[in-house]
């Protein structure tokens, strides 16, 4: 029987009413399955989001999914520590068993539950920040942290790639109604490139509120079979495999040579990136001293006012991650001074804005870094010590721990 | 693709049920016209709508006069509008520069202030339908007097973006019939067709697009080195992916359009009929993008004289029609080359039997070997896709690599 004959047969045997009822029942059934998937934790033994569970491979994690992970991992009474930020905090170059957030969990002990929700290329307000805010009532003892570069503008609904998480939570009514944040979001979303695709995005999330199609698709592609080819999927013969079967592909920086980690060919480009952390934020005065360039810092100060709602600021830790000394040592002395100033001033500004903030990396060694920004698991262990101390201090100040 | 935007899904989810609920055709058609205007406005914007409105009014008015000259002027203006919006850069940069760079520069400069950033949405489809309308009226067909019918023929939302290219003599009666009698059978057939279209487009074609990007037969710097580095089997695999992708993408889109129209009770012309089952080039073009190939036949090839003035003229007419067919797909030389490639293929296919001695023997041999006819036809069409998607030198290099281990 040819395909054409099969279609003809189907057309003649399927009565119109049967088709219509089938369409309706199928649609409602899929919505119910999505609703069920939204309540289940797909990611048993969660360590971090891999490339297979990220927009890099067209997998769009829902806020329900993240909330379910936390509900599975966190025990009642624990202080929830959600880690957001970019690939540095996701632990690129650190194998899963040596991941810095595992060390952080060990450092902090059972009173805390550390969950790593960082994504490659994401910002302060992406993914993890949204999940933490959505869980604020269920887990009132919580600390959210993210890494950032100095003067990196924090857009309240997230970077373009990841803002779907904010709007997912927003349309499900999980976020605090904060007029100041809304005003900043409206400001950004009226401008290109933020305005591009924004209407489609919010429409999708509004529909998903009722139909749960994203949760359903994530359930299917993660647990049963993948439906979308991607650059990181496992080749033509394996791309249909469920994503849960894919390995965490992170290489171990410490198994790579220094020449591979610090490619000579990339040196110039990386130096541009290093200088970019401070070059636009300072000018020299008549005495040759670095002075903050007011328009940049004023804008930065204005934006951080509404990055998160006021009631969440005190539990938010902004971690300024410095570049590898391999590059810092190649800066001219005055450039090095400017670079250091940028980190010190950014920490100060965040604190003045009502947040907690620290920086790290000034006393780290070249070996602690896998490349310009990412840490080896040894560097990650150092970082976890610094962060653990800060988290304990914050927990004390926030009243999560009994007074000493 | 417009059909898988959330805006469109919401739009269809409102428009189609309301259309069903209205029940009376005198209510359904104005409602549908308003919906089509909303659809066109949303995706084309005011700048994209304005030229189409102007051309539409002109076409409608010229048709009403039934005056042969007015219709000819209308056809000329439609074609000029298409050339202006879609081909001006190609004509200046690719053609006029070769003749006189100064003229090309002057034309580019004067067009710059008037041309929008991108051509109006689906301008080629509009122009082809307007030309068809005026040509038929000029030949004596009764024009559409009811402006509502003309508006719906012009901007019927299921076909607005990528066809099928409609013929008003079939479309309008079907539209009226649909508005009167859309029933359960239509709705079920529409849903079935839409489901098939979405599977072809979203599940198959979109994944094939990602797979082709993954293999990157042509890297952004224009090199085929990555293709050359593949094994011979992998190269043929990518070659097959390219051919399957365009079929699934375009025929999937047509299926959705035909299915959407059917939900409204309107039967649109078919655009694809298993083209990869064709056993000759003529048959391929009777099965591939049928609404375009029949338009080219009726409004370019036959008016040029078709096969009526001897073999040389017939071949020239075919080549010219197919060069235009290629150019219709986009303002670039590779499309012209692709069109000419098919024109030559058709000319050979239609005339080889007339070669004294060899021709009849070859014909007899091919008639006994339908599988060989199928393989050679498909290889010809699929090699054509290399010309369609890639610049000529790279397409030739890739074709050669398919035979070099």
C-alpha cells in the first residue's frame, strides 16, 4: 500500500465528527498531561543544567520545572541557596562530581540546600532569580546569588535568551507585583533589540498558562524522546534519544594543557574583553587619577534600583567575578588599577543599592582559572569557601539562623 | 513561518469559529474580509499594505472597465511595482552595473529614498494574482464587480504569504460556496490537512534545516571545505537532506494554507502532488509548485507563442519562461541559473525523441526502464537544488564532490 493510498483510506474511514472529537480530546488530553508534567520533578539527582537542558539546544526550562527540582532537593527548614548567573557559576570546565556548588553544599552543611540554576550566557535576573522569587513563600529562608561583571546592566526580566522564564512565571502569577521593576522592563522592551519578539514571547507564555504545552514538551523530550535537532545533540542517529540519557559533557579544565586553556591566538581578543570591564567606566583627571565616568555609573545606579523588588534585595548576593591573572598581569599598571577600581566600585554600588555584594579572584592564581573567566574545580573549591562564609553571614543577618 | 506564530494561532482560534457561528454568507464574507485586513496589517504593517492597496484598487478599477488597454496598463504597472520593490537592487547591481556603473549608481540613489527596508509582504504573489486577473478580464472573462469578492481574492489570509497562487474563476465560486455551506466534512478535512502540514513543516523540515546547518555544507566564508572533508556517504546524505527539506517545508506550508481555507469551506488548488515520484522533468513540473508552474505556462509561455512557432522558438520560450520562474524565487543570479537549468532539462526531455536515429532508440529504451527514468529525473531535480540554494561555483563544486571519493 503506497502512502497516497493510506491517506485515501484514512480520509474515507475517518468520519468528520470522529476527527473533530479526536482533535478536541487530543488537545485537552495533551493539556492535562502538561499540567501533570508541571508538577513532577523530571531532573532526579539534579546537579546543574547541561547544554541539553538549555535554550542552546532549544530546551526551554519552565519555572514549574525549576520549582519541582527545589521541592525535591530541599528539606523543610533548610535555608535555600539558589545560584544563578552565567557559565562561570554554572561551572563550565568543572566535571559534575567536582562542581563548585557541590563543594559549597559540603561547606555549608545540611542546614542549607544549594541548587545551581545558572545558564551559559545568562544574567543576574535570569532563570534562578525567577525560581527563587517564585518560591519565596514556600521557602522564605532563601538566598539568591548570581555572578556578574562590573557595570553589567541588570535587565529585570532577564537577557533576551532567557527572559522567557520571567514571563513564564509572570503569567502564572508567581512574581511580586513591583511597579518600579515593571517600569524598567517597559523601558527596555520598548527599545530594540529587547522589543524584538517580545509580543510573541508574552503571547506564548499567556497561552502556556492555560495549556502547559512547554511543560509537556519538556517532559517528552527529557524523559521519552527528543524531537528537535540541535548543534549539541548526539548526531543524526541519536538525536531522537531522550535528553535524560545524554551525559553532562563538561570537560575538566585541569586535564587540558595551559596552552589549550589560554590560547595564544585569542590573547588580543581576550585582552579587549578584560579592558572592556573598566575602560568605559573611568576617565583620568588632570592629576592622572582614575575618576568614575558619571553617565555610566549613574545609569548603572538607576537600573539596580529596580533589578529585583525591594523586599528581595537583602537576600540577593551579587558576586563580581574577576578575570584570570593571566590576563590581568598583561595589563599596564594604570589599567590594572582601573580594573581593580571597577570591581571595588561595583561592589560598593550594589551594596548602596540595598544588595549584598562581594568580588573574588584578586588573590586567585592563574591555575585556578580554566580560561579568562571560568574556574577550574580547584578554583571553584576556593570560590565555594569564600561564598560559604558570605552565605553564613547573610543567613545570620537575615535572621535565618539562631542569634549567636 | 507565520502559521506557527502565537499571534496567528490566536487569530485563527478566534476567526474560524466566529466564521462558523455567523452561519449566513452575507455576514461571513464581510467578517472574513475584515479578518484578512487585520492579518495583512499585522504582518505587513502600513508600509507593506499601502502598495498592495494601491495596486489592488488599480487592478479592480481596470478590471471593471473591461477595457483591453486599461487592463494592459494595469498588468504593466503591477509588473513594474514588482520589479521596483523586489528586483531594483538586482537589476542595478547585477545587470545595469555591467552596462554603465554610473547609471546603476544613479538609479540606486534615486530608489533609496523611496524603497522600504524590505519589499512589501508577499508582493510576488499579489502581482501574479493581479496579472492573472487582468489578463483573463482582458481576454473576455467577466470581472469581479463585488468589491468584497475582489478584496477576498486579493488578501485571503490562508494564501496571502506563500500561495497557492489562486485563479479568481475557481476561487470566488468556492469562496461563495464555502460561505454558504461550510460543513463538518470541510472542517475535518481542514484539520487533517493542517495536521499533515504542521508535521511536514515543523517536525520534519525544521529539523532538516537544523541538520543541514549542523553539517554546514557551505560555511559562512563561502567555502565547501567542510563538505569536501565529509565521507562520500555523508555528502550524499546531506544532498538528500537538502532535497527533502525544501519539499517538506514548502509543501507543508501549502498543506496548512489549503487546510485553513478548507476550514472556511474554500477549496484551493493543489500545489504539490508527490513531485519526487515524477519520472520525467515535464511530470516533475506538473507535480511541483503546480500553481506557479501553471501560471508561468498560462501567462508567460503561451502568450510568448508556446510551441506554436517551431522548435527554436519553442525552446527559447521555454528557457525564457523558466528563467523568469527562477527569478520569481528571488533577485539573484543563482535563481536565474536554476530556472534555465530546468528550462534546458525540459527542452531536452520534450525533444530528444526527435533526434534522428538516436532519439527513438533512446525513447524506446527509457520507456522500458521506468526506474531509470525516475532516478535520472530525481537526480536532475535534486542537483538543481544545489543551484537554488548555493552560488554557482560552490554548487558545481558540491555536485562534483558527490562523485569524488
